[in-house]
C-alpha cells in the first residue's frame, strides 16, 4: 500500500513537470510581435479627394511569422499637426498579422488643395425682436473632407442673441471642428431690431446675393457684385449706367439709364447705394462691407453688411 502511494506521487509529479514543460514550449512559440510597416517616402502629397488606395501607396508591412501582410494595411487616423500650416497632417497606418498583433507607421501627409471649413449665411443677420427664429437657422458649414458640418456648429455669444433680447448689435463667433481636428472660427455681428409698423411699412432694405463670401488672397473683389436688389415698396433692380438728365412733368430730373431707355421694371442707380469697405485682398483675414440706402419716397434709411474672408 505504501509502495503504491509512492508510485502515485511520483506519477503526479511527473505529470505536473510534463505539463509545465509543455506550457513553456508552447509559450515560446506564441507570436507576440506585430508586423513592421515601412514607406517609400516619409511625406506624401495628394489631393483632398485621394482614395485610401492612393493614401496607402508605397506602404508595406512584413511579419516575421506571416510574411508579407501589406494587404491588411488600413488608415487608422489623419490628424492636423499644426494650426500654422493648414495643409500638413499626420497619417497613421496599421496592419495586423494572423495572431492579431498590430504594427503602426506614421508619416507626414500634405493635402495640396486643402482649405478650412467654409461657413455660409442663409440670410441677413438682422432679426426681429420677439420673432420666432434661432440664430442656428441662419448658419451652415461645408467642409472639404466631411461635407455638411452644420449640425456641429457652435456659436459663442449666442446665449445673448435671443428673440427676447434687447435691440442692438451683438458680436458672436461661429466655430466648427472637422474630423482631422481643424477648427475654423468666424466673427459675426447680429442686429436685433424692433419690428414696428413703420419698420414693416416704410423701411427699405438692401438684398444681397450673399451675406458671406470667400476670396482668394490677391484675388479680385468688387463689392457692387453682391447687390441683388433694393426692396422699397417694391423690387428695385440695380442700374450701373450713368444718371441721365431728362424732362418729366415740365421739370429737368435725373433718371437711371434703364429708365431713360424705358426698360421694364423699377430701377435704382448704383450711386444711390453707399458702399464702405475695408477689404484688402493682399492680406488674409476677415473684413466687412457696409451698404447703405435712403428711400427717396419715405426718407427712411437702411443698411446691410457683407462679411468677406480673404484666405
């Protein structure tokens, strides 16, 4: 009995030693090293519309166990590296081997045609006190990479610009960040006015084709191009010709060239609209153009503003 017990103990010890040795051998053969990624160039220049295949061109992955695993390469992240250079980013690639190990490589990515997000104003930022509106209804954002970012716009100062706010002019800042971490900001001014009977009946308005425009640095800019028409008891189109003297009801009067030629419609000469601009297209920045007009029939005046971003 004692002999059998000794033999059983020896067998148990041998089994434990054998299991431990098997576990050690198996652990030694486990693949714990990820693939090694390499690239032909440390920097890649592509269009913003480049495909994943173009972005991964020249990048390979080699694994000591599985060999070439370049087909497993994917793009993990694209992130902006510096606010000082809006064209330069870091792109990180990853590749997996059969054991699930990961290898990474990061290199510089330059988008040759990248631009920051562009905002758009859907109307004049002159809003009636106690009206039913939200400032967010008047702003949109379009991004080269992500498309429509309008739902992600934040407006610093918008808490002060509400339908029940006091009349006056308020300064706010639009802000939005795209998927590569590039944040774009734009200062705006919002006017809250009292919506009186006189305002609705007699006050004219200058209607622009756009209330926000982007101009390339050193590009052409003409503020007259953005005037669509004047509303003054009716729609008045803009005449860019010279004022002409003519006889009307026995008096000598000045009329627009369009009126003189008896063209259909109502006309306002461009000289009747005041234009004050600080735009300098040789320097990047945010500028504004102020348009003013006084109704000849009612004596009421009006103004509207165009925001110009030189980039």
